[in-house]
């Protein structure tokens, strides 16, 4: 079986999942769950951005050092 066909959901499947979520968690709990998921995604994106910063700073520092070393006669 192809993986893409397993993951393909029709609108009927999505509707059934939505109804089950409402039955399991209730109408008031779902916004809290989605808010938690949203904040988790935001924290993940922020962590990925912070991880990229040191590499850029490190590359800049290495470039400055190389330029200073090459200027010494």
C-alpha cells in the first residue's frame, strides 16, 4: 500500500475526527488544546531561529580573525 493513499483524508474523515474530538474533549477544552499546540509550534520555531544565530556569529568572528591574520606583514 502506498503511504500517500493511507494519509489521504476526505472531508468525511475530517468531519468524523472533528466530531470525535468534540465528544471526547468538549467544546470548551478544544480551544485550550489548540492554543497549547500553537504555543508549542511557536516555541519550536523560536528555538530553531536561536540555533541558527550562533553559527552566523561564529562565521563572522572567523572571517574577522582571518582578515586580521592576513593583514599582518
